[in-house]
């Protein structure tokens, strides 16, 4: 463990002032479930650790002007327990239900999950299907960035050293009748995800898919929305055959992004199979 000085500002202004002068020597601390590991391993060696736990601006979940706002300091337990998120972001809520363990969920925050920029961060696929934006604060003001641009690569953040994530703005799901989050890890609990997926869809009375958002995580350098799958299934009445074909396109695009590595013989059928399993209710319900 490296030596560092600990700061716990009482206000956002104090935190941002500190970051404007010492941001490049500082690591921001939220729940600490990633940062303490990095400090112990020496992969983070800051002079200062800035604890955000007293900052009210990073807290709370609300719906206003048709947009959902989730504070960066909101914990996974708070996400899981939120009636608002159950209604408007069901895939994110399911992700919170399967995240780590109860003890970790009680302290781990959504802001920390995004800012750590792990390809395996579970909240990213659900955030991507809701076209989330991160609101970043520095003492120069606020800046908005699409969620997919927070990570510039695996464990590489695009945030400036003087910035913190304040909150996330999501488009709430509207008139959708399906949403899900799925995850494959090496074991059932406390496993780093190998593949994560989230989707939400609207299927009309004639069973045609009139709206679909689909995102993938953990098996590409950064989680991403897969337009190929969305476009392929749009306006179709889904069948097992069409889902299987869409899964094939998905697997192909993963291999295109990552290159054909030794893990491809596992990844290709696993990605395809998991997508078919997740999307299967579109065929089954009302069929
Ligand atoms: C046993 C165990 C199991 C886990 N299981 C899972 C799992 O199932 N799924 C999963 O996705 N992750 C998992 N994780 C990883 C971790 O719990 C999550 O990534 C968590 O959401 C990180 O949030 P935190 O509040 O603890 O962040 P911290 O550890 O406090 O911070 C993480 C990083 O984000 C930065 N940061 C934090 N808040 C902000 C902010 N507001 N603005 C800018 N930068 C910020 C920090 O500087 C640091 O670099 C697990 C970790 C452990 C130890």
C-alpha cells in the first residue's frame, strides 16, 4: 500500500478547487472497492486521495423533465432498491441485483464503476441502452459526455485530472415490453464478467419489433452498443431463426473488434448463445 494524504471535502466547490491545483496527483475515492485494490497492488500511486462521500451533489435518483438523473455516488444497493429505476431502467436494476455481493453493493457506486473504465464494468451495457450521458464537473464548469466516451480504452479514462463525474442522465424506457441484463462469469458469485449484455425492446401488437437497444460488455476493449443487431432485428417479427442469425452477426462483430484470439472458440458460441437466450422472450411471449 502506498502512502498518501487523505482529503474529505465538505462541499463540491472545495473538492473542485483541490482538483484544479492537485488533480494530477490525486485519486478520487467513492466506495473504494476498486481503488483500495489498485492502491494495495501499487497500480495507483497518488499523493492524495479525495473522498467524495460528503458531496450531496453526487447523491440521489430523480426523474425530471423526462430525464432520469442518477448521482455518481449512488450505490448499487440504492439502484437495486429504487422504485423509479425498477420502472424506467429495468435492465440497470437487474444488473444491480446480480452485482458482486451484498457487502460490495452497499458501498460500490455507479460513478466508480464507470470511472474505473474496466471493460467488465456491469453497469455500462444498461447505461448504453439508455443513451446515458455523464455530467462532469470541474471548477471551470460542467461538461457533458456520452457514456461510451468516458473510457478511451481498457482502464483508461478520458476525464481530465481536474474533473469528477457528478451524475448520469439517462433516457427512461418508454412503452417497452422487454428488458434484460445477462452476465456470464467463471462462477456464479463474485466473478469478473466474461460477457455482459443488456437490451430493451418494444414489440407491437403485430409482434414486430418497433424499438430495440442492445449493448455488449466485457468481451470488447470497451462496452458498446451493437447497431448491427439492432438494425437486423428492427421491424421484424422475431423467430428463433432470426435471433440465431442476429447472434451470429453479434459474434462476428466481437471477433472483428478483438481479433481471432485463442478464446474465440469459447467466445463465439457463448456470445451467440447468450444473446439468443436473452432475446428469446421476444419469440416466446405471445407466440
Ligand atoms: C469482491 C469484488 C467484487 C466485484 N464485483 C463486481 C461486479 O460484479 N461487477 C462490476 O462491475 N464490478 C465489480 N467489482 C468492481 C467494483 O466493485 C465496481 O467497479 C464499483 O462499482 C466501483 O465503485 P466504487 O464506488 O467502489 O469506486 P472506487 O473504488 O472508489 O473508485 C473506482 C475508480 O473510479 C474513480 N472514481 C470514483 N468516483 C468517481 C467520480 N465521481 N468521478 C471521477 N472518478 C471517480 C476512482 O478514482 C477510481 O479510479 C467488484 C469488486 C470487488 C472487490
